[in-house]
C-alpha cells in the first residue's frame, strides 16, 4: 500500500479518468487473475485492462477516478481496490458505490467520495482538486460540496489502510 502523509491526503490533486455506470470489480481487476496474482504491483498492471487498455500506461500517482453510479458492483474481491492504489490512484469520486467496494476501498487506503453533481460536470482528462477534509471538489470552472469523510475514515486512509491503521493502534497501546 502507498502510505500518504496528512498533507498529501487532505488535498488530492490529479488528472481524471472518467468512466460510466456499473463499473464492476471484474472490469476494475479481471477475475481471471484473482487466484494467480497476489502482489499489488502485479495487480496494478491489469487495472481496467478490458475497459481501457491504455489506463495503466497513462495513469500517474495522484490521479483520480470519476465514475457514475454503482461503482465497484459485482464480486466482493478486494483486489479491485488494491490494484487502483498500487497504480497510484488516490481517490474515486462516483455517483454511488457498491457497499462492499466502498468498505474495501477504505480498508485498502483508497479515498471514496460520493458527489453526483461533480461527476456530471467533470470531464475525462481534466485536472481537479479534492479536499476530503473540507468536502470540496474544485474543477477549473466550479466547486462542488460533498459530505466530508469522518475522522475515523480519514485516519484509516492516512495510515494507508485498515491493516496499517490497526498495527499503528496496537503499537500505540
């Protein structure tokens, strides 16, 4: 997992990769690799390969996925969140998320934000800024508000995911 400092996580700034509705976990990380690839860096090589064959060659650390409704539907495999984190994706903004994917993303250290108005306005390739503490998405033309992530979720993301957060809490005890 990529561990993010407090400053780098509070305001996420990057290029947008925009996709539509119902992007399922098989599209994010093909199911055929589920039991053969365990290394996050190897998982990253296959992110979106059946939807956007150029994604892996174009994505940069700090980029952001923007998608329609029901992002992460399908099977509950966590590789669909892990591969995006390993690619350098810092956040996914969507109209809505599949419940299990939403939790898997947080557990893996991937910020997830629901903001339908922003999704409708943002274009593919655009550079945006996402402030997950204050609940603001800034585009070249506008600002969009969303419910900020809770302090608990923010702390998990800042630690790099739930396992890293738990280890941190155990060592603090």
